[in-house]
């Protein structure tokens, strides 16, 4: 791609491909569709169509959720939403930048508002995790990617055993909030208050009620959620000279991860999926690609599948 008006490629979790464009007013937008190897995959198309349907129901004026700015189904399903330059809470937490008490108050307040709005729309999110919690320029957070196609596709068809507990969105939220609070400064009075609200064998509903009361009582102490560390550049303005390298993937024992990785590697190498799955389970599979472009994109996708991947050496020739 060349020229200032061309969209910038942005690698995302397969089977989706994303690109960043500039919309009216100069605001960045993220357009997502199926990656080429997956456009004929029925389950991938269904997963993205389900995400589009759910997110299309979010009002454009929502403050806690991320609405779609556009969507369609031709020639394949696609959606467009706001692109958040500051990244996600997960991006920040990977750098071990734990929130202080004021940030926790803001984070929990907006998260509960988002979950309330999702429920009022008759929807469930499915994955209200830090990876889907976007940091905004004004110091708040917004929950996006309801019924995430990448999460649904990676999880595969799940058959729940009779009698097992059905986990709600609020339960999924508490599942990561509790350990996050445990990482924060134990000397911070607000952190101590959150620890108390989440402590004990209280039910999910009681923990949420305690959090709501804490937010009401300490609303004045809320603080802006700080920006995540700077992202790597989407694409360098002047790409380095491509170099042929060997990308090493594996080993991986997980059945779903090995299938996803093998299917993606098969499209790049023309090797049969069963052979690649066997190689990934037994050790590693190697494919020669140009670095940084295709090689970096492949590594991003494999890591999203939970498959170890790295550049090992310059390929022969």
C-alpha cells in the first residue's frame, strides 16, 4: 500500500483481519473482516455475523459501550468501530501497571454501567475481559466487542455438562477483578475498601451490590484511568528491506489451538492440515516468510491462538 490515504494494516486475532482508516473529522476507525484464509469457513462467518448483529444494537450515543459505526455482509461480513489509540486495559496490565484506588473506582464504575446497559439491551457480552476494555482519551473506559468473533471462534463449540454453573457476564468480570485488586497497592485506602467488598464467600450478587455501594459512597475519589504504555507503531513509515526468515511454531498440545494454527499454516505453506497438526503436537512446524510483514503477522496470529512462535534464523537463500 502506498499514499497517505491508504489504510494501515493492523494485525489482530485470526480469523479476523483489521485495518485502521480515518473517518470524518480525522477520527481513527477500525474496520474488521475475515482474513483471506477464513472467508470460506462457515463457522468463522457465523461468528462474525453474530458479533455484527449484537453490536449493531448498541445505541450510537452509548457512553459505556462501543457502538458500530458501520457494518455489512458483502462481499463478506465486515464491521467498523472507533479505534482507541490508548489501547486496552490488558495492554496496560501486561506492563504490570496496576491501577491505584482512584483508577479502580473509575474502572469498576464504568464496567458495571456497561454490564447494566448490555443487560438492558437483552444481550450478553461473553468476554468482558481487560482485552475488551478500551482506555479513552478522557480517562474513562468503554467495553467493546460484544460476542467477540475471535473469542467465539477460538473457544469452538462448547457442550456444557449437566449441573455445571452458567457463568454470567458479571461473574466473568469478578473472575479477573478479584486478582487484579490483589495486585494493587495494599496501603491504598481505596484498594483496601475494594478488597473488603470482594472478600469472603459472598455470592456473585452480593459482591456486585457491595461494589455498587462502594462506588456510591466514594464517587468523589474517582480518578482518570491512565494511558496504557505506547503501542508499537502500526506500520513504520519507511518499511525496512524485507528479509526471508524461518518462523518456528509450536509445540502445542491443545486440540483447538493446534487445529487453528495448522489451518492457518496450511494456507501459507500448502502442507496438509493433519500433517501440520501432528508436527505441532510432536514438536514444531516451520514456514519461510518475509520479515517484518508476513512473518510478524503470522506470529501475532499464532500467539493469539496460544501457540508459541518466533523467528529462528534467516532462511536459506
